[in-house]
C-alpha cells in the first residue's frame, strides 16, 4: 500500500489541489473520492482565518504525496452548490469548513482555524482511511471475510471479522463487515449490537454507516406491503405520496433497489418537503447501504443533485 509520507511517486501539485465549482464538483470531489480521499476547503475571500488555513492545508496535502487530494470551493462564487450541500446535511453556515470525502460521501470534518499539528493529523487520518498506510496484513483478512460473505458463507465471515477485531479493535471495515454478516444471517438485533459496541472513534465511519443503513432497510422490509397493490394505488393517483413512498420500500424489500430509487426521486421531484423530506432521507439510506461505486448509487446521486440544483 502507499506510504502516506512516501507513496508511489510524488503527484504534481496541480493534480493534488484544484479549484472546484458547481459544474466540476461531481467529477472532482464525488467521483474522484471513489479512488482517493478528497479534502474540500470551503472558503471565501473576505474570511480572515481562511487565508491562514488554506496554505497550511495545502502544505499538509502536498506532504501526503498523493494519498489524499484537495478541492478548494469559494462559497461566494458557488452559492447554489453550498446551499445544496447544506441541505444534504453539511454544516456550512460558517467558514472555513473543511470536509473530507471518501467513496462519494463525507467521512470527517472540522471548522475554523486550527493548529498546523491538528491539520497534519487530520490529513494523516483521512489518508489512512483511504488505504494510505500499511496494516500488517489485516486488509487481506478483511478481503477474505468479504469474499466469504459474498459467497454466502456468512458464519465463516463472522469468525474472520471477529478475529480481525481481536487484532485491531478500531478496524471499521471489520465492524461493518461483522454487522453485515449478522444481517445476512437475519439477526438484525445482533448486527445492531455489533455497531453499538464499536469504539467511539469509528462510530461514524462509512463502513458502520453502511451497516446501519442496511439494518434500517431490513427492518423496513419486514413491514413492506405488496408491490402490485401499491403500484396500482400510485397509478390510480400519482399524487398519493404515502403510497409512492410505501411502494419504494416494497420495491427495495423485493431487492429492486433501482426501481425504489426511481420512485423516491419522482416523489422528491413532486414534493421535496413531503413528510419532512422523507424521500431524500430514504434515498440517502439506500445509497449508504449500497457500495459507493454501485451504478444505482452513482446514477441516483447525480439525478438527485440535478433535482436539487434545478
């Protein structure tokens, strides 16, 4: 794996650090973060602390030599983008705000000017989350457990994930995998117990968030109605938002995530504020539960962003 202080050759600075706009955000931040973490610096020309933080952050990112990348977003020139991201949960009311994206979603952040040592620790932590450091072979063990899970050998996956946690009690991939293995064994309560027992330092890690989303969807599936009846209700009255939302849940329960996302996007298009934004919240739950590079996630996020910006 890449050493965060050495790496596989030093990347050009202009490739590591870029000015990003509303038009380039999806490509330079979301898509790029599927391969390498992207640290986004939200700043403005009138912001005094931004003038100090920006160069310090650039120096730390450059020092990481390709283990992370950096995007600089001038919130004054990209107000619609900032507003859309705020609607999706990012606290952008004050700047500077620094948000790290990995595999398409935010994974860590801080606000305000902080000491250089904290900036470097932040960049190092994000680089490690993206695989920018050696792990003593535990990554291979995680991959083996994931293969067990994919092959339907959930009990074997449980054993391997448990062993990994015994070696590294802060291994987010192992905790998330162990929870998903219990989900595969249809033991949602045990899966939830695994996540509740994870150390606070990794409680918000993407691997754990994905497992939480799968648990939530699993509980929804137990109460999902018949697809045919719900489809008939929606066809009879396209403005029956409750029926469309229930249809989306039923479609996901029947393992048709793409169709579920389609119905939720249509509901969001018709009334984004219905039931306190339930359509958008459910979309994020589905996106979190799937692999970040799943076509359903990539297409769904793009379409949702288009609707938000419209």
